[in-house]
């Protein structure tokens, strides 16, 4: 079964129909999506800025990490659930939408960047946990993350202007 | 009267430029959303700290000193980007009750934030010593911030 066929099936479900037909369901789910995203981006930016050595320099990297990550994770889960519902309501239209595809690709790249940081860069953290000048790998992780999440927001906004 | 102002504004050269150069509005909205991200994350953390729910490692006064000056700066950018969007599409904002509600909430939460900051300056232990007042302020503030984002999104639907 092709992805397009899967999208067509998703669109035909009762949930999808309910969202399309209602005057308030889509805006409400979208609002939850936006609230979740701004919390993800805002919290992850705090950590990225610490990795770049640009803010919260009086706090250790792990301190910022421990404060921020619970927010990032739970808000991300909310964003995905809400986003999934939005997608379902017009799956075939979103699937072929270029900014939507770019947003998904960017999310994937952000995931890869995060995984690399978690699995590799974070291992040696004891050595630079309190440093204001963090190692290059940490700076790259933070910088790439910031750029990618800014792009996620930009592509997401662009969907609204191009979706049929 | 507002309608007449909107009609006039939407025909000025600046407004027409914003309307016709197609990437301006999405780009400015993106900046607006990124600024909202910064404010929401900071204020969610501060409000939950005031409510005593999260971040108890840091004293409230430290959080206020850390976040609030930046929130003011970013609020300025939000006002500027919002102004550009309003100049580009005056009626979409100024004649919209979701927009007006949003701006009323922005004004209210700004006053609350100013209060929190000024009180903290005079007595850094003030909010630590008054759990109930701090919780009340945190709850109201958080509700307003969530309300602002909600009203902002609903401008497009009302």
C-alpha cells in the first residue's frame, strides 16, 4: 500500500471527517499544536544557547538540561499528537504540500542531531559541564539545533499559505 | 471610525508593499512565533515556579532577574512585528475581536509582569514568603499567556 493510499484512508476516517466538518475542532487542535511547538522551541533554545555558551553560563550544562528537557519532551509529544490529528483531517493534501514535506525532513534532521548529541557528545560532559567555552561538538549541536527548529517554525507557517 | 482608518491604512504605500511582496507576511509571522516561543518558555517556567510546581532549585528572584529583562526586549520585537502585520492587513487585526481581546490580555499580563519585577527588586524574598499570592499571580499570568497565544491563532478564524 502506498503512502498516498494510506493518507487517503486516514482522510476517510470518522475522526478526520469530524475535524473537517466542525467549525471549532481544527482551530482548537491547531492552537494546542502551536502552544506545544512554542514550548518545544522555547525550551530547546534555552539549552542550545547554553551549549553555545551564550546564556545561563553560571549554571552547569546538566543543570540547564535537567530543567529544560522535561518541558521539551512532553511538549513534543503533545505537538506530535495534535499535529497527527491535523494531518489526518486532510492527509492527502498535506502529504503533497512542499513546506509540509520540508518541515518533516527538518524534524527528522533535528532528531538525528539530538540523537548524536545524546549518544556521543554528552558522554564526555563531565569535562566541560561547568565551562563557558564548550567544546566544538557541543557548540555545533546547539547551533544546528537552533537553525533546524527555526526552520521547522518557518516551514510550518508556510504550510498555512500554500495548503490547498 | 476604525473601519475608515483601516481603509486609509491599507492603501498607504507601506501597506501595499507588505501586501504585494508575498514573503513579507509569512516571514514576519515566523519571527513573531519565534519570539512567542521565547516568551512562552520563560514565562511558563517562571509561572510554574511562582506556583511552586517546578524549578524549585532556583530561588524565584533569580528566575525573575534572569528572564524578565529579556522578556521585555522580546516583547518589543513582538510589538514591532505585530505592527508590521497590522499595517499590512489593518482590517484583519483592528476589526477583529480576537485581536482586541489578545491586546487587552497583553496589556494586563505586562502590568502583572511589571508588578512581579518591581516587587522583586525591592524585596527579593517577597514572593518566596507569600506562597498564596505567588501562586495566584502565577496562575493568572499563565492563563493570560495561554489566552494570548490562543486569541492570536483565532484571529484567522473569527
